[in-house]
C-alpha cells in the first residue's frame, strides 16, 4: 500500500495544487499519515488524511522538484516521525518508499555499526542512510542504486532526491511505479490515476529497473546500469465525476452509479471487449484446469463465477490468493484467472508470477487499466467501473459478478444481461427507505449473521465483510447448511440473521426457520413478492446474487451513517493492498 509521488518540472509547480493534489488521488492506498519534501529541503508531515497536511501548506508555495507520500503503516506506529519522507542525518537525501524492505534489520545493523543513528521504527529509514554511506565511500548515485538493487530484499518503489538538485531517482521491484509525461513536467506515481488529469502518456517501470529524471529528460536502466528502451503508453481512463456531487459519501455515490456503470460494461461485451472475451473462452476451452484467484470482495465475485461455471459442468476452483500454495501447484495445463479491482493486490501479483513461471496461461478481470496484473496477463477483461474512491468495493464488485455472468452466458447459460441495469435501479429505489429503518436497528447489534446457499453463499460472506469493514460490527457470512453444525449455538433472542432466499429455496427457508425458532430476528431478502422484508426484482439465482449484494452494501452504508463512522476510509484499511 502507500502512495508515492515525485515531480520534476521545468517551471515551478504549486505544492498544494499539483504535488498534494496528485497525492490526494492516491490517498486510497493509505491514509495513516502523509508528508512531502521539496528540493530546497522544505518539508512537512502530518498524521491522518491528506487534508491535514494540505491545511498546513501555504497556497503560494511552489517548487521545481519534490516528493510526497501517503502512508499505510507496516513497520512502526502511526506517528509524525514514522511518516515519510525519511532522510539521512544531514538532511541532504530524501526518500519515499512503498513496499517492505525485508532485510532492513541486517542493513540497519551494518549501518549502526558504522555509527548511523536511526530515529524511526520504519524499514524505509535504512534507505537514505544506505545511500549516504555509499556516497561517502565515493560511489555516485547510480552505482549506489545498482548496489542497493543487489543487496536489498523485498518489495519497493522508491523515489530518492538530493537537496538542491533537480533530479529524481526512481527504483522499482514488485511495488508499482509509473512515470507520467505531462506538458512541462514529469510525474512519478504509484499509479496512472494520480496524474490522469494531467496527462494520458505514461511509461511503466519493470522490476529491478531504475530511472533518472531531470526537468527535460528521463532515462531508464536495468539493474546492471544498462540503458533500457521504454515504450510510451497512451492510456484511456474511464472517468466518472470525481467529486461526491450531492452525496455525503463516495460509498453511496458509487452504489447509486451502478445502473450506468453496469450498462457501460454490458454494452462493451458486444463491442470493445468482444474479442478479449472470445480469447478468454478459447483459453478456458483449451485448458485442463481453471483456477480463479482473488482476495476479499473480489474473491466473493470469483466464487459466484466459479459456482456458476461448475453448474454448467465447467469445473473450476476458486482460491484466496494468499492460500494458493495450500491447494494447488500451477502448471502449463492450468489457466489462472486473477480477479482484482486494483490489479495490484500483492497476494495475487505474487501468485500470478508463480503461475507464469510454471507455464500457466494468465487471464485477469480488473478495473484499473495497465495495472500490474493486467500487464502480466495473456488476456484481460476490464470491468469498466471507473475510479472507485471509497475503500470498500461496491460498484466494482457488481461489475465483476456481471463479467462472470457474461462468461457463463457465452458458455451456454441462459440469461439476458440487458435487464440488469434497470433492475439494479429498481432494487435501490424500492428498498432504500426500508433499508434505512432496518439499519437503524442493526446499528446497535454486537453480532450479525448472514446466511446463503449456492450462488448466494458468496453474497452472505460479502455482506458480512461490509458490516465488519464499514461498521466495525462482528458479522459472519455462512453457508446456511453449516449453521446447525455449531454456529447455531450463538443464536439467541434478538440476534439479527439476514437470510438470502432466492426463488423460495427450501433449504434456505428451513435454515431461516431454524434460527427464528431460537429467537433470532430474521431479515429475509427474497425475489418473490410477500416472502421477505426486502424484495428485489424477479430473477434467477445468479442474478439474485447481484441484487442481494447491493442490498447488503446499502445496509452496511446506512448502519455506518447511524454510527457516524468514517465510511469512505475505514480504520486500518487501504484500497490497494500491495504488501503481503
Ligand atoms: C472490501 C474490499 C477488499 C478488496 C480486496 C482485494 O470492500 O475492497 O476486500 O476486495 O482487498 O482487492 P482487489 O480487488 O483490488 O484485488
């Protein structure tokens, strides 16, 4: 996680209006603290969201070179001192870093023996001292970078700046880094979104590559110092209005955008994404084994896809990326389908790399174009959800499920996707007021259980995840059938149990009755008129998953409103989990 920005410009740029504006666009990557330093050594750090640091900066402050950082803490608590940028003792070398330096303790011990004093608990502080030491030994910076690439273990995107010099040094291994080519400046960033309002031209770093950026030119090198030729990519970004408009939070804005966002995706299936979908189907048909890998909410969408394809007789498995090695070994007969909103989740990136090395074909379903996972894929379907600002995934989740339905449709599943946007709109319009009332009651509860079966089981998990991450309420999403094998012991008078019951599913009705008999306060979500507290439009079980998910997202949102929590930026989270 963490977002990094570096700017080198021919003409002075506004620190607030450019450097911190770009940083703000990376805030979803971490918001424990932020900081910046300019080429003349002017620096500032603050705990909390980027708005805190913005309020400390004068509108008239400008610079020609500077680096900035938004932190998601890994090593060391959330303090001013641990906030980036970090520097050497004489404050002439400044560093921002995204990633984890795994052998930082070894490197630190060596530096401490040489007399270096450390003032933070971070792994990053090793870096400026390391470069200080190398320069004192008579190396130039490029030689020092090459040594660093040999010695350092772990993941990093690093920007290094020397006081008084309009040059940025950028080093990358595993953590994402991209150079934006704007009119009179170069912008280094963790992703293209940071500068997508400044330019659509970008160059992506490869692993173990470094670059030297001056106001009028850039040069890229491999780890041995050999110059590398780089391709300039002209990217397109699916833009939504990036303000909250009249909404109080991005979460509700993004939930309500779904009729348009899903329509854009469904239209793309017959047009711009048709060939890619056909290519993916070819890969699916010509492989012995299909494995979805994903994390969190994207895992839940993948699980819907996997269950649906299994129903069609196309056997697939779906594995949480951080546990892949517990379940399978990739080989050349396996198709790995990586599902990720950000396209940068490190648990997935790591497994995709392993799969590639083992000769597996890689497909991906991502939201962020040119993300690491997309660039490693043989074919990549985009979910076209546009920028999702709220840390919790909502519209991206719905569109991931729609891609699953489209894959199934092309493999023989009977479904008309064209109705979905309208039905999403109805789901929200018919139920929003009822959900507000229910959410008022749920807000005071300690535990919430969500039950599902078949394609609604992933939804039960998804809804429970949202109660946990947005509202900090303990919630369990489970297979209804498993309830009686233990968890039912927790059901007592007034415990809320949300039952997802599509098409009068008998097993689900029984499970719901069983908890009701023990005093649970059941809230049934159904698609049959008169059969539940919440009714979504008529549909089959697969489509029901979409509408039930939206209801769950709305419930967690309105519970959050009642509780007055930080809905768009829940504590301890970041949107892009780029560490393992
Ligand atoms: C939950 C949420 C996370 C992500 C997970 C994977 O609302 O957003 O659980 O789904 O961190 O992220 P991506 O999809 O970017 O790989």
